[in-house]
C-alpha cells in the first residue's frame, strides 16, 4: 500500500510551527512514566494488496506486502511549559519483481511551548523525515517498468518558531511564524535525469491577525512570503518567491459547527528576470459539522503551490476538494469514509500538462480489547492526465486493500 500523506507532507514542510502547539493538544493521554511525562506507544502491522503497484496505464503489476509501524510519543504539560517528542518507523516489504521496492522510513519531531503571562506564547519545533517516492510516482512516473534501480529515497529537516500575542479573551490576537525546510535525495542522484534536481531549500514567514468580535468568531487576515531555492538549476529556473495575502473568518459557533474560510491573492515571482510571474486567486476553507456526538462530517478545499518534479516545469498549481464522514457505530467499532478530487497544473510545462486526480477511501477499526484493535480499509485512486501520448501516457487507476492489527499498550 502506498501512503496517502505525501502531498500533505509537502504542503506542511514550511508550516511546522503551526503544528507545534497543536501536537500537544492532540496528544493521546498515554501513561505516566514519571517526571511529569506521559508516554503513548503504538504498533501496527498490516498486510496489503495493490492491483497496480507501479501506477501504470497498461501492463499493471499487482503486489502484496507487509507493513510494520511502531511509534511512540512522550509529552509533558508543566503549566507554562509544554514538551512533545515523537518518533516512528515504517518498514515495508512487497512481492514486487525485485526487493528494491522494500523500504524503511521514519520520522522524529520535537516541540516546545512556553506561556509567558496571559499575552505571550512561544512555540519552537524541529523535525526529521526519512521517506521515499515509490516507483511509478514523482520522478519515475514514466520509467516504472525499469525494475533494476533503487527507489528514490530522501530526507527532510524542518525547523520553525511561532510567537502569539494576546490573551485568549482579547479583542485582537497576532501570530508570527518563521520556518525553514531542507529536502535532499539520497539515491539515484547522478545522470541527466537523476534526483539532484529535486533537492531544495524553503524559508517562509507568516503573519496572521485575528479580530475576535465574539468569543467564538474571528475575522482573520494573514500574509505569507516564502522563498524556494533549488540545488541544481534547469532550463526552467524554479528559484523564486511565493507571496500570498488572504482574509476570512474562523468560527466555532456551536458544538456542532465550526469552520475556517480564507480567500485572497497569490503571486509567484522567479529569480530569473526573464520569466513572467504567475498570479491568481488563493483560498483555503474547512467546514466541520457534528450533527450527533458520534457522527462527524468534514468538507475542505484549497489552492497551493507544490514543488515541481518534472523537467521543464517551474511549479505545480494544486487545487483540491475533499469530504469525509467519521462514524462511531458502537463503543468498539468506528469507520471513516472520504472522497477527494484535485487538479494539478504544471506551470511552464512544454506540453501544458494538467492532471485530474480522484480518490476514495474507507477505513474501519474494531477494538477487540483495551489495547488491541483490528483495522482495515480500501483505497482507490485514478489520474486523468492531458499527457496521453503512447510514450508518455500518465493515466492510471489503482485499488489498494489492507488488513491489520493495532496495539496501543
């Protein structure tokens, strides 16, 4: 089974600070281990089946696999101070033509919060990710039938800091976030079509103002400036700045309804002065509806810039919409169903490439005992690309199923 968090990891690589304080709020209770710390551990083992392992338009190759996912989180809330540490691994082995599709990925995060009086809150955090791009995705989407090469493995480091001014009941709050990320590929670097052109550094500054005209509703204005620099220049110079200005409203009117809607304008400038800037509308919206304590619906949509992984393309204009339904049927049995649609326009592509992606997911969990659950799910995805020439056909559809156990001692 291929993971569905890769796009989210890209979108969040320069927004780590926003998650520093929220990670502590979402942290599971765990068990006391002394010194004011609580430890939450988890182990999950899944068997998987995929009917199109290499995401190909024809000659589809199926594969089964085994995924092992241990993780732990250590957290402490000491009044004004809060600390969150998390580490995890994922090891995968598959019945693909060679063992080169097997992998071991991992992550490690550290977050620190400090509340200085009622008006000042500081958050800092850092993280390390070791990941890979499965054959048939990203750089290898057109050469996935070559089975005698290592998969593209990469690592990414993140660092961020956030300052929030204003008491919880103040009329005006301000947040300032500074972040940086560095991504480097570790395999297949050499050659004219190697991975070095994907290595890049990103720095960002984000300022947000909140006017709280009621305890549960706020008008929001936020501005972002980010800078991306690539290690290796190509014919399409991708270095430059991304600027965004948005306004909107955030609300939590009732226990059943909450949301965040922001819309505005973006501009992408390039360090190469001969290239025309790209401008357009930008938005991000999330609506949460809980009609009953055991039922939750979520609708989200947005537009963002993604790093290009295609030669001759400067960046990817990514627009998406998704909906999900979470249901707790009994004290032991829960399910989540989601559907999504996205459009990726490859800005600067010689072929004016544009991809439409659709997806549907079902996930279920049944708790056998306090610390033991059975988990399973189905996931389908499809891509309809404008690049459909016989030698560059990028269309595909795939279905993945998994069944496993989760242990949370």
